[in-house]
C-alpha cells in the first residue's frame, strides 16, 4: 500500500491541469477521441445529468466527505456496466484500488466503487490511461480539471507515486 506524505499532499492540492467550467468540460467530453474517465461523485454526476456517459466512473458515494443524496446515489449506481468494489483509506492507494482502476481502463469494468476514499484514484488513472483518454476530476471549491492523457502526464504521475511511502 502507498501512503501520501505531507509534502506530496501539498503538491497534489494543486490541479494537474486547467480548471474548466462545467459547460466547457461537457463540450470537451463530447468531442473527445479516447475514453472518458471520471473520478469523483460530483464530477461524474455532472456528466451523467448532462447526457455524457463516462467510459469509467470511480466514485465513493461521498462529496466533500459527506454522504451523497439518494438521487446522486441512484444516478451513479444506475450507470450500466460491471462494477468493481474495493476498500481504500484516505491518503492511500491500495493494490486493490490500483488493480480495479487498471481493469476498468482495459474495458473490463465500467464503475469502480471505493469504500473509503477515491481521490487518489485519479493518480492511478493518470499513470495508466492510454494517450488521448480524457481524465476528469473535481478540484474542491474550484471546479473541474480535465486532462488529456499523454506520456508527459504519465511520467509526472509516476514520479509522485514513486515518492509515496510504502506501508
């Protein structure tokens, strides 16, 4: 299992890419070439409510660490496709979470439900998504971050992952 250090927590507090307003994010998602991977409940819900179905949704049924309402739960759980369920504590990446995300990126699951905390799943997606995949995640109190997967992004994510503590 990997655990964040305080230094890495500060680094990850800054978005990996540009913060994009919801309307622009929807337009980019609709025009994407590769798969759309949505990490987080609010981000995923925004896509689903606007008719954009991500290829992969990673969620924990919480927004800002508070349980989601029944409508949000129904929308996320109602998305068709295989769901892999894993346990993952805050500030960590378990082998189970990493394995589930890799399966989903290979098209073997549509949803990854995380019992615990899913935030660091975005880092796993960044490390393993193929070129051209569009990765979306929320930046709390700021908006939505959209990134197109590339070797440069993968290398940045791998560097951060490599600095995490093995526990």
